[in-house]
C-alpha cells in the first residue's frame, strides 16, 4: 500500500479492513435454526398445533394496535385504526377460518384404498411488504404454524423494526405454548443481495413472496419453489342494475381503508353511462371529491411524474395527496376520484395507485365495460381482482368469465372482499394471481399451500384387501420435547452402567410418553 | 495425477510412499494398518474428502479446531481481510489486534484480567504452568492420570507416560498425577502446600470425556484455595461454546485462577492459543512482561481471526444451534444405545462433547473404522480405546445430524463384526 494512501486513511473513520458480511452469515445461521425448529414441529399433533396457533393469535391480537401505530410511524403509510383492524383480522379470525382444516392428521380413505399423510414444507422464507407489514407477518406466521412449518421473515427495509419486534413477540408466544424455539424468526438487516442469497438457499423449502414485481420475479428465479403474487389493479364495473348509493358507499369505504395500501383496492371505476350522474352524486355523498380536468392533470403529474407511481404517495391520505398535487379539498374528503377518458398504457391514472385515488371512466354499455376492464388488466393487475356492482346475474357471470382475474368481488368493498374479510373467500394477505399473473397459485393463499401429502395407494384390484387402520396411529412427539433447554449433563460419573442404561430408558419413555 | 501447483503426486499410493519416506513412517503406517486409509484432500463445511474423492463427515474436528467446520467462509473472509492489512506483527510491541482480541477474550471470562497469547495449546499450557510457578513461587504441578495438556516441555510432563518417557521428558519429582474424580487423592497431593498449580481439563478429552463427578471440580477448586495452589482449567477442548457456554468451567460454576484455550480459537485457519489469567496471577506481566516471548504467539492475523471466532460464538443463533445439536444427539444416542446395548454401553455428554462407550477394550477403534467405512470420521480416545470421541460441530444443521445417525445405524453391524474378531480388531 502506498504511503500516500496510508496518510489519507489516518483521517478516515472507514474500517481499514474489509469485514465479511455479517448479515449474510447470521441469516444462514437463522435458516439452520429454522431447520431445527421445523423438523421438531413437524412431529407435533393437531391439538398442540392448534394450541400454539391460538396462543400466537392471542399475542398478535393483543399487540394489534401497538404494531399498527408503530407501522404507520415507521413507514409513513396507512391509517392506524385500519391497520389495527387488519392486524386483528389476521389473528383469531384467521385461525377460526382454518379451525376445521386439519393439515396435521393422516386421512384414511377406505373407498379409494388410500392413506394420506401431511408433510410440511419445512422452512418458509416469507417476504413482507412495507404497505401491510404486520398484518402480512401475522398472517404468514399463522399459516406457517397451521401447516407445521418454521418461518423466517425478510421484512421490507422500511418496516424492519416493527417486523423484527412483532416476529420476536410471536416467537415468544409460540415457545411459551410449547413450540420449538426458532419457529418464527426475522432477518435483522434485510438487503437485496441478502434476500436474494436467502431465496437461493437449498435450506429454504418455499418462498412466500409479497412485494414489488421484481422481488416476486426474483423469488421465482431463485431455483426454489415459490408462491409469489403479482400486483393488483382492480377494475370495478358499476352496472346499470347497481344501486348507486350503496355501491358508492362500499367503494369509498374500501378505497379509503388504510389509505388504500391493500393490493385488492379498487383502481378504476367503469360506470355504465345510465348510472353516471346518480353514481357521481352518491360518491360525493360518501366522501369522495370529484376532480376537475385541471385537478386530474395535477394528480397525474404528481402521482406519475415519469410514468411510474410516485412511492411518496403510497398509503397517504386523500387530503395530503391533493395538497401535494397542488389543489385543496375539504378535510372530510376520503377519496379523490379522477375522471379519465382512456384506459391502458396511455393513461397512467389507470395503473395501480396504492393510495386513495380512483380513476373513473364512463362506458356506454356492459360489453364496453368488460372490454375496458380487460384492457386495464392487460396493462397490469392480471390474475388479481376485479369487482362488479349490480344485480344482473348473467352480467356478473359474463364479466368474471371474460376477465383475466381469479376473483371478482360482487356488491362488496373490494379491498376487504378480495382479501376474504367481507366475502367468504379465504382471509389472506397473499392474493394468488395464478397463471394470468405469473404465479403458481390462483386462489387466496392458505396453509394448505404449505403442506404436501404422502399418499399410500393400495392396489385397486378388489382381490387385494385394504389394511385395517382402526388401531394404527402416527407417532407424535410431545410438544415440549423440541423446546427443552440445553441438555442436562449426562449421568454423573460413578453411576454404574446398568443404572445409566435405566436412566436412558426412562428418558426415552419420557420422550415417547406423549404418543397418541 | 494430483496436481496442486506447488507440488504434485501421481496417486494416493505415491503420496503414502513419500509420507513414509520423508515425513512420518510410523504415523503413516498406523492408519494404513488400522484400515483408515485417509489422506484428506478437499475440505468444506463438516465434510472431508479423501484423495479417492470419498466424502467423510468430520466428527473428529481435531478436538474442536473445526468447531465452525472446515474453511468456514466467514472466517476465511476474515483472514483474507486481515492479510490485506496485517502480517504476524512484531511481538515486542503493543498492537491493535492483540489488544482488541485480549479485551474480547477477557470480557468472555469473568474473573480474568489478561490474555497471554501462544501459537498452540501446548504453549498456552506452558504459559499457565510458568505463571503458576511465578505466582506461588512453588515448583510442583499436579495433574490427573490420563490427562492431556500437550507435548512441549512442561505440558508433556503433566500428561501420560506414553508421550513423556519416550523422550525422557517425564519429571515425576515435580509433576505429580492423581486419579480423576478422586478428591482424596488430590487432597493428599496438595496437602504439603508445595504445589504451584493443579491443571485439569474440564472434561478430559484424550481420556474419552469421562464426566466429572457431581461436585468434583468444585471440590478441587476448594482444595486449591485451601492449600494455596492455583486452579488451572484446560479449556482447549471444552471451551468455545462446546459445552453450551463459552467456557466449560462456567457450566460447572467453577472459577479457575487461570485457564487455557486453543484449537478452535483460530477457527481452523490460523493457529493461535491463549492463557487467561486473573489479576492476582498477572504479576509477571508487571515485573517483566518479556519474560515469556513468542514470535508467532499472538500473531496479529490470528488475533483478527480469533476475535471473529469469539464474535461468531456469541451469536444467539450459534448458541441455539449448539442446544439443538446437543439435544438431538442426546436423544439419538440414547435410542441407539437401547437398540445396540450388546456393544454400545454408555454415553458421556455435555453440550456437543460426547464420548460413546463400547463394551470392548478396543471397542472404539472398531467403531471408528466401521464409521469410516460408512462415511463418518470420528476418532477413538487415545487413552481409553473403549470410548469413541464424538464431536459434532456447533454449526451442524438438522439434515446432516440426521444423516450422521443414519450412517451410524448402518455402521453398527460392521462394528459388531469387527468386535467379534478375536484379538485386535483393527
């Protein structure tokens, strides 16, 4: 090294040695830890699994408001009371929904001469977004527990602190309820290279990718099995058979919910010309501001300065966004509605916005509405969600069959409807966008996607009898076996061999005593 | 052709011939005779690769040297970064790496004040014994029968005759040995109040990890205090988180006056050892700090690596992994023992230190060979060949642990067969 360089370094506080990447090494150790936890947890019986799920749900519920406030503070996105509700919905109600879905016990089907044994994935790498950090974390943690997997979170860097704290809280609750330690972990210092390295780890069995398009694509390119979901951009058709008042109320409620950070939120309203005026009145009554042409231009310039969404607007309030765009609205305004005349790549306002701004386009008839909806989805949001308001069953069916989406919410707020909170869809923060949306799953992701089944299939020839499973049981390990503290020292010296053997046999019996 | 750039060999046989001719005929022949024809070529993680390309899972770890596995990427990167800035350094001067590493080590060890560095475990033991003599102005050293503390002048004299007599290095008048777990014998040895230090491995490794009896180590400590003898813990194999805590003596709640560490301290990539001493034992460092000098002891490269080793060991993930590995083998060895009780008769364990007892005077030699044939390398205890040293690394993952057990199961019939052969099994 030249002396000149050395001289300069004397005034430089940067490390003189290039240290290895600590986060990478620690994360690799965390994955190994998850491996141990998953291995132990895969032997738990259903009662133990449900007990742990309930304990974690309760801890999640108790801290729902705490983390809602924290997430809003840390990310600057969303609304505390709405995030509180989402967090609560991702706790007990989620477990309630899957209460009767047994992903733990084997299934015996004498008619098909088949036995099916659930096999958990093992270690889940779960990405969580900045928009819905805690609710997604709650949801993925409970999915992991219900399917007997270990989960390691890689939070969006904007929501790193609240996620790390929440993961630690859920882990503590799980362990207190008998789960093996290391079941729920969080990467401390997420970065793009680190997450990419983790996604490619051969010790990760499946990636649950929620996040931006590039991250989801990276998950699919990692070489590991992945369930990633594409972006939403829900077109909403308001038929002339709709009641404008209720439709507008649902839409404004949905669009203002948590400042529209749910990917299931309404994006473009397609209003049947016959309902246009009544619907606009109803929107205003529900708390929406209908923008003038000049305001639309201001909004477009602010939200899509170079054709791409201005992330500063994500999760902000309608009033704040109007102000940033350069116009004023009264403080009670919850949603900005921007009338547009085109949809598709030529009109950026018809893209996904993730803030309480709706585009609105009038269509002459149902067929035109369907056509424009499909045009929007062709640009973005394929495989995700759409909504239909109206009473005409045939049109609802035609709308859904024509569109490249896997869920069409009917006469309900789309944010909560497509995510399974205002409909009977599965409650989810992962909206499967299927093949339309370059994803492996087209339904709302649930714990069933994290388990595969080993099938014992008998010869179907009637001459070969099926076995009698009435007295056959899988062996489970008692819940505390995997989570015990460090081993006590082996039998003290001086103990004779027979006694030692007895001690070990006792220990063995203790370990298998919880068999069911 | 095995071309290593700097040198090459035509075949494994060629290497063995050269090793016999120029290196160590006795050692080379011993392993060939024992049926363990291992010449380690590649190595990565917890895997060793023989020159034949055969893969072995390493449960020997050279006594914990490869605690983190072979060529741990983080440690390799650490050493490379150190090489871009430091070299071994000048042992006469204070240095940033030595001071930082000394502080790091001392902070892991309540009651200790200074870290004195060496290049290997034996040197650290020399430092400890010399420190004890300086501090007490006594000459005698007591150790346990079948204890092991290295092969240098003072250290070898504390150990088994096998290693001292051959070199006329035994000094029975100054180095007294007492049976392990026999507190009365120690009392008799110390009673004359002329013993400088009592040195003991917290769990004697080369003896096959017999566990200290309940209260034994504390009773030793108390006797040392009573008779003015310094208690020296040899933590070369029991330190560095292998017992579940940083130092084995911590798990027994015994406070030494000084202790030594080595092997894994250098992460298997740079040799370094240390003797940690309390303030009251550090007198010579004040009187004449250059009284012990070591050109390569405390090399700055080793200090950087050692600093990182300690840092890594303190991570909660590592501590959790040690617990998982320890629990796993506790359960699995118990299960295996129940199943193979005709030959497999005992398990000694603390953390990831295990000794597996086999019911034959050379039982572990046979089992070691059977395991070797089944892709696992674990060495028998030199001083008790009934006991197999079973030393899983602190970063072993669940899948590899399971594979180890599966391979052990598969090796048991072969072990049984070897043990049935009359006379020597290997």
